[in-house]
């Protein structure tokens, strides 16, 4: 396993922050053995979601970019976010959804951290996507999946962070994550379950999500590659 730190060209480190490569190293060594052969690049950058994860079809090259807006997040929340991103490629060639990815995180023992992350992301309840066909699990659903020792761990984290879970917290508008899969000749982008295929290889595409009315347009390197309806409930 090789893990590298990376930053957007226009982005520079800001003060003291979580060491993302070290955090990813701990996650892979403790719970993601199938990713040991991979080269993983991780860093902060500008993105239209909390995080972006990309990988090649042979899984040798994995890249994770955390939004600069998450720099102030507690390590527990970043652990949950990174576990979710690692669980995307870790499912390898299985048919996956955001729900199955969250369940994979819980099965690997990081449910308490995922619960904390969803509170930081403003998702107390499930975030429904694809008009009910898929969902990001919210804090409430994640809590129901945990065993007693994990519940104790979660409650300890909440006490340390002085977080009080509440349904009254307004859900944040930011998309949770963007998935990018590279084949030899094309790139597939997945956002909230919607897929967009680009018939060329985009090594490190700049993706912007632009909302006009109820439509969200996907802009890749200044090119509009498609759109989807923002009213997914």
C-alpha cells in the first residue's frame, strides 16, 4: 500500500489539521485489506460535495479529495467520511449503491464514526435519492444498526463532541460525495445514484454541480455532460 498526500494546485494547507494520509493508512490496515495493493492519493481540494473518490478499473489507483469545507471537522467525522469513500472501491465489482456502501462501513466496524459524520453532514434522517430507489443512511438509521458496544462508543463520541442529535437540524444542501470510475477509454461519474459516461479518459476532472430550477447540471472540465432532477424524494 502506498498513500500520498495531494492538494489542488490553488489550494494550500491551512494551519493544523487532520493528517489525512495517516487516517487512511489506519483505516486500510485495520479494515480494508483488499485495498492494500492500491496506490491511494488523498488530500483537500475544492469540490461540489463533501468528498470525491475515483479509481481505475484494476483498483491500482485510488484518489480521494475531501472538500476544504471539511477541514474543521473532528477526526471522528472525517473517519466516517473516509470509511464511506474507501467502501466504494472496496466493494470491487459488486453492484453497489449508497445504502450498500453505508452498510459496508457498518459491517467493517466504523458505524459509530459514520453516525458522527452524518450529524456533521446534517443528515439525521435518511437522505433519499433516485426517487426512493437508494439512500444515504441518516444518523437515526445507522444507530439502529449498531450493537451495544458500538452504541456506547457512539454515545461517548457524542459526549466528547458535545453533539446533541436533533431532527430540527437543517439538512445541508451540499451533495455527499461524487464517485468517478476510470476505464481504459472512458470515465463514469456517479452522483446521487445518477450515472454520466464520458467517452474519453479524464484523469483528474474538475466537476461542478450547477442547479437551475429543479435540475442539477453536471459540468466536467467546463462541459455540460448532463443533468438530473433535484427532487428525488
